[in-house]
C-alpha cells in the first residue's frame, strides 16, 4: 500500500513541475536567453521539403532502407526530429553517438560486436519488459498495482494446495467433495482454487520455457561455451530475439544515427539482411523500414544507391563561407557586438563549421564573463577570451592538460626561451654577416688602392728610358723600381712634373712626367680616384653599421616581445610546434600567430586575475611555505606583492633566487635595501648553489649589470670564485659583456685572474656573446691568443689587431696577414716571414712584432719549419736588435739560406756566429772585417774557409797585395788547422812569397808552401827545415834551378843529393846532380848506383871517369832488366871480354845462360837485346845469333854459343 502511495505521489509531482516550467516559459517568451541548448530541434524543416521526401519513402512498399546523407553538423538529427513530429507511425530511435571513442592515439577502435551489442541493447531494452515476456534478455520488472493481488492469490493457492494435500485420504475416498452443497464450500472452493492455481503455474512455466536456450555447460570450475561465440555477429546470433521484438511491438520505422562514425561497412550489410528477414517474417504483418543518418562518403562510388532504396541529401546549414553569420548571430545574442573585433570573428569563423560547437562556445563565453567580470568593469580582452573558449572546445583534452602545464599549447608556450634564443641567434648571425662585409670592404680598400697604384706605376715606367732601375724626385733619395708601388712617396712621385732616373750603368736622366695622370685618366687625378675608392667603402661600411645597430636594438627588445611576434620571426623553425594538434592544427596556428592565444591565458581560465596575486604568484608562495624552492625562472606576475607576502628571513635563503624577484629588488634598492643585502650575502656564502639562478638571471634578468656590479663591489672574491666554478665561462662572459667599463678596467687592474681567463677562453666567450663591444675587451688588458678561433668575429679581430692586442704566434700572424690585411701570398709568409712583414705597407703587424721581437723570434720564426728564405736585410735587421736571445738567433740564422753580403750592421759579438753558421758571403773583405772585430775567433774563420763551397766562391776573386790584406795573408799562411787541400788552395791564391817558413806548421803544410813556391829559396830557409824530413829535399827540388846555379853555397852532401835524385825533378836536373856526386863510391854504394844507373840510361849522356867496376855496379844494381841491358850496351866498351862475361853471368836468365857450351839461349825479341847480340858477336863472346826462322823456331833471338 505504501509503494502504491509513493508511485502516485511521484507521478503527481512530475506533472506539477512540468506545469510550472510551462508557465515560466510563457512569462519569458519575449525575453532572449543568454544560453542556447545543443539538442536537435524539431523545427529544422520549416518548409517540409525533407519531411515530404521521407514520408514518400515511408509510404512506398518497396522502400525499406532509407538514407539521410550529409556531412557532420549539417542538421541531420534536427531534420529527423522534425520528420518524426509529422510521422504517423511508430518509430524506434537508435543513436550510437555516445559510443564514439575519443580521437586520441592511445584509444582503441570500437569493434563490430560492440556496435551490434549497442544496437541490440537499445532495441530490446527500449520497450516495456512486459511487452516482451518471452525474450531471453531478462530485465528487472517493477511490481505494478496488481502485484498485491497476485501475491495474495499465490498465497491462497499455496494454502489451498497444502489444504488439499493434507486431506488426500478424503479425496481418494471421495468424501472430500461431498456433499456438493454450499455447506461444503470450503472443500469445494479449496479444490477449485488449487486446481486453477496449479494450472496457471504450469502454464507460466510452459510459456517461460520458450525463452530458454543452452549457451554453455558450467561445472564447478569449468565453463564450456561454443568456440564461435566471440567471432560471430551478435545481431545474427540473436536474430530470433529481433524477430520476436518486431512481432511483439508495433515499430515500423527504425531510425539509426551516427553509425557512420565507426567506419564499419559490414554492419550496414548485417542490418540490411535483418531488415529483409523482418519484413519477410510471416509473423510480422507490417513493413518495417530502416532510416540511416550518415555521411555521403560512407559508401564509395555507386554502392550506396545499390544499398539504399531511397536517399535524401541534406544541405548543410553551416560551412566555412557562412559560419561568420552564425558567429555574429551568437555575438548579437550576447550583446557583444561592440567588444568583439569583426575582423577576428571573420577570420576565426573560417575554422568553425559546426553550429552546435559555435553555440556551445558562446554559451561558455556567457558563463566565463559572468564569473570573471564580477566588478562590472570590462577589463578582459573579449577577443582573447573568445579565442580561449574556441581553443577549449576544439581541443578539449589539450585545454584540460593546460591547467597542469601539459599538452600542446603548454609545450608551445614553454618554447618562449628557445624562440628568444633563436631570434637572438638570427640577429647575431646577421650582425656577423654585416661585420664580415665590413671586413671585406676594409680589406678591399688596400687591394683596390694597390691595383690603382700599379696602373699609374706601369704608365710611369713606360715613360722612363730603357734599363732604368731607380727613380728620384730630387736626385738624392733613390727608389728602386720594384718597390715603387709600396713606397710612401708614391703620391708625390705621381703628382710631380719631373723625376730623375738612373739606369744600370749609373747614368742619370731627367724625365718630364707632367702628362702621366692625364694619360691614365683624363677625367680624374690619382688623388681623386684614391678618395673615391675610400668613399665608396665608407658608404657601405656606414650602411652595414646602421643595420648592426638596428639588429642590436632588436636583440635588446627580444625578451620583451610578444609571444606571437617571436613565433612569426622564427616561422621556418617552428613548423613542428603545431604538429601535436593533428589535422586541426591550422586553427591553433591562427590563434597563436595572431596573438589571440599567448602566455596571458591564465587570466581567462581562473578567478585569480582580479586579485593582487596571479595563480603563479600564489603557487610560488605555497611552495616556499612548504619549504620547497621553485625554479629560478618560475613565472611571477606581481613581484612587488610577492615580496610583501614573503617573510624577512626568506630573503636570506634560496627562496629569493627568482629572476622576477631579483629584478624587482634591484630596481628599487633603496626600498629593498635590507632584502638586497641579504640576497648578496646569501650568494656569497652559497655561490655553488646559486649558479642555477645566476644562469637563469643572465638569460632573462633585466638588471644583470647592476647585479654583477654589486657582486664585484661587495664580494672581493667573486671573480676568483667564479673562475674556479664549473660554470666559469658563463659568469666571466656576463662580467665582460655587462659590467660597466670602468668597473671592468678596475677589476682587470686589480688582478690577473680575469685577464688570463679571458685570454684563454676568448673564443668560447665570444660564442656566448657574439655582439660584445670590442672596446670592452681593450679594458681587460689582455692579448688574444688565437685569432683564427675568433675569426668570424671580424669586428673584434680588426679592433684587437689595430690595438696590437694579440699574442705573437704563427696562427695569429698568418690570420692578420691573410684575413685582416688581405694578403694572399702565404708561401712568402711561411718561407720569409720577417722579410714579408717588413715589406708590408700596413705597419700594424711589424709594429706589433717589434714590440716583442724576442717572443716573435722564439714563437714564430723558430716555429716555422720552412722559414729559411729571409733576405739579407731582414737577417741583418734582426741581428742588430739588442736584447734577443743569442741561442734563438743562432737557431734562426742556422736555418737561413741567404748570405749576408757584408758584416755591416751586424754587432761584432755576433760576427763569429755568422761565420760559424756560414751565413756570410765568402769574400776576402768579410774575412778581413771579421779579423778586425772584437768578436774574432780564429778557429771559426779557419772552419769557415776550409769548406769546399766557401773555397770555390772566395777563390774566384784575387787576393790583393794591399797592406789591409796582410793580416789575412799571414793568417792563411799560419792556418795549420786547415785541411791540406784547403791550405794548398789558399796558399796558391797568395799574391807573393814569404821569406821564412811559418812556425808550428805541420810538415804537410810546409810541403804545400814549398810546392806552391811561396817561400823564398835561400840557405837560411833551407837550413830552417827539419833535416829528418823530406822537406829539405822537396824544397831544393822545387828550387832546383836556383840550387844548380850555385850549389856550393848550400853545402849539401852526396847523401842529400842522392835524395834529390829521387825527387820530382827533370832528368836533366838529375844528370846535373850526378855530376856533383862522387862516383868513386859507386861500388860501395849499390843503392846510389841503382839510382844513378837508370838516369844515365835515360839521359844517354856519357860520363867521364866510369871504369869497368863502376860500370858493372851501375849495370847490376839498376832495375829493371831492360835498363840493365840498355846500360850494358852503353858501357860494355869499358870492360874486357871476361869482365863482360862476368856481367852476363850476374844477369838474370836467359842472359846468364850466355856462356859457352852446346845450348842455345833464346832472348826476347827487342832492340836492346838485338843490340846486345850484335856486340856480343862482334866482340867474340858468342858464335853467332839469329832472329826468327819459321813456325817451329819462334820469334826469339837465338844465341849460338861458343863451344869453349
């Protein structure tokens, strides 16, 4: 009873609520609402075009599958609602929109079985369960009003059955139903009611059995089901349920919406089959039609015309071309015409083509405005708020993530610093390009001027006589033709009317050159053309400098630029930013690039904007109160308010390390003096922990110079500490770029740490600060160590080079030579470095070199392996410099190939080095100069002169007999250390002889003097020679004529003369010597006889006083045998036959065989032997002799002996 009362009460309350709503709507019928519902309307087809088409289709017997086609948002649902309003039949509405999966990468595709299950559920669970009593899909049934009576009947039936069962014996006996009278009403009534109850119960179980089916067998822990249950179509599996559904209901039209969203074509085939089966079922007496609302592209080509019997196309009510009208309509509804930018609405509406989406955006707009503008002040930017809501509705997931700092938009906004860096990098790259252009222009000036000079110089040379090698303005100071172009007086020479010239023969001539400039250019003078070249370069330089100033100003404002400006300026680098939005990225691109979505979004998405603290401010304070230090670049929007909310102790802790807070503190140091002092004390005592903050502040802080100035002033150890830190490069870069110049100069002057670090890390510093002003580097007082490493910073390179602030090294010198001065002959620089530098018209390099010449010598000249071609002038200049290390000079000089023409200009202390290293031209004058200097070392000169190349060169010139050469001549004669060959050559070159032999000379050197006849021959000089040597004999032999002229004055004995016979003198001289020898001793002096015999034989001169004994001694002691025979032939007349036979016997065979007997000695065939045979026969010593005689006798001389 209570349940019945409650049901009636609920029904009555619902009817009263509907009545109140109706009356309220009637009262506000003329009041326009700020909100519009998004449900489909039943007034979409006011003209009835679509309804008539659909009614036609539903009245045609052959039309069973109808398609209502149109794109998303075209109004298909509203058209269906409008049609159903007029449809007389009974429609069943199925909508699958609630089952569309979210379009995210991680979402899984809805399966066909899930779709079919949804269709089946909406179909079977829609009608009342009482209408489908035999359905196997059991649902909870609510007890109705008659449930009380039913339960009462069941109770009475059970009681009746129990009563009958307890009287079963009476029933069996027949007494239970008697009598059949009203008095037996209890028994009769119980029996009848029990019988009816039992029948009804059996009938109920019978009917319920039709809804049973065997789906599986389930035991305790085992369940058995058909294997195809999960694969087969759910609609086909429950086809009997569907047939029963239409048999039990009156539905004749099934409206199916949003089925096309699943891109599952097979489901349409299944539904068409079901439609055919339903309409062909004998138990269904009406035609059941399916109406599908779907897109045009669900079926390709002509398939849809084969599938559907009737198709109704829907013309979209909104698209990109007319969406602006819908947007303006919604704006007018909310009275926003004056606040929204028409251009913005026109542009953004192109991306909105869904009416419900537009309506919902403006519904939310009304809610947001009502909450955010509570003070009736329109402080919000209506366009930005609308942009936020468009973004929220089109990208709802990303909007939700934005509140947590995640998602695509958060990532894009988080790229702010990166975009700033990219923009600054682009500006810095362009600055570098401009500086490069300035550098090229400045290098082009000398090149162009040099070419101009060459043109005028060539014209000048053509006007001069032949063979001219030098010219002069005044006839006194002469300029070599080859150095004319680089000469400082070039302008005066060209401007002059006459010049003097001098040819190779030293002939002078005066030449008129007044027409020179007119011949080259009749319109302009040389000076005018020179100025024109410089002016053009200056104009280009000024233009580049102006652009550089603009770019540096742009860099200064980059960090304060709007976010959309940063994105636009880096359009080619941000193409990846919008990829996360997928196919709808164009709308996000438009909203961000146009500045409608930026980092101020939080003001439109939360209620904090109207207070003094932003959400970020509030979050910051919450974190520090939780003893958590936020990141240094944590965004604080109202730093003044945050500072006011912080505790005093917070400023002496890490909480104060925030870029915005420090900016605020430094901007009002007077107001926040205590807080600022605590800040710097904390940094000084916790520097390592503050480095992250300092890095962040360097990047985004507005008062970096002030921060660094305070640090260097209040903490004297800041620079050493910064250099010792791991991030030293960043700290020192900021010091160099941001510290005031005076403070920077003072800092560098107080210690070497800063200068040394900057010098060692300049390339890295410039990489971090490429726009660093050159003047700031000059304040640090250091020299650039590696110019090529900073070569791309041409402005700084030129400045430092111009100031001479670079170390002397090969790389630096080459870089200045090539890149700054524009010279290209690197071979000359590497082979003759100092010579090349001295020849440059630009004195920058040579000035720097002369400032530290000793360093240049050791670090450049000695490090250049190929630097061996310095000219003599450069070498002399270097040697003449005071203070250079002599060891370095020695090494340098030893590498050179050029020879100094003279010692002029070379300090005397270095003369010995020059000769020792053989870097002096081999001339007699240079040797004399060396000997006359204080640095003379005899051993070095001897070693120098002893070289073959030196001898070959110096001996080409005659050594004069002048008094000035006497020391050198004496030195040469006494140079015992010279090699024998060298000594001989120099002695031979002496112009005169000496009266005496030098002392302490080796015998070989004395022999050379003798052989070269450089000592006057006299008895004294002869006696000065050591008699135990061969020198006296050699001396006499070389002066034999003088000796033979008057041999008696020398008092030489036969032994000495015997030695002369062995000397290299002529036979005539030897014959004269023999005449001076006592020949009586020949028989006792066989050695002497051996010397005299061959001489007598060769001279063929008779010597008086030779007897047989002497002759025999001469013959027998002479050698060889031919000489013996020859002497025998000449001297046999002095001997008797017996004496002759004795000689023959003493001679070697076959001559010793010429005796007596029967044998026949044979002598070799020769004139001497033939003469021997002749006189032997004549004197009767032999019988006869013969020569030749045939093949068997041979060609020898046959001697026929006497028998006795």
